[in-house]
């Protein structure tokens, strides 16, 4: 929920280039996350991929949910990192 900018203020605005977390991090998130928008098995194949944010949404409470260009699924902010 907005690790850097707070709730309802995207850490990765539309157009930002991000990297999907590592395979290990995605598997850990998938195993422990029990709330909305769980990662799907097919999303694990995109670990480490770099893509542009094409959409940002918010779950009730401020959790940031992202759509990435060329990569299917909904991505939680904690599954993404900035590309420097």
C-alpha cells in the first residue's frame, strides 16, 4: 500500500519502467498472500521481466495494483521494483 508515496498515490505511475520480482520472491508472495488478486501460476514465468506500467488501480484500502505492457495479469506493488 504505497510503500513510498502513501495510499492512492502510485509508487509506479503509468509509463514507469519496472522489473517483476525474482522467481523466489513471486513464489513466496503467492504462497503467503491470502487476500485479493492472488498471483496466478502463469505469472511466475515473468519473474525478472522488465515492462512499462500501462495501468494503475487501487484495491479498497489503497493497495496498488498494476497492469504491465506485454505481461498478463494484475501485479501487486510488492512484486515490482524500479529499474534504475
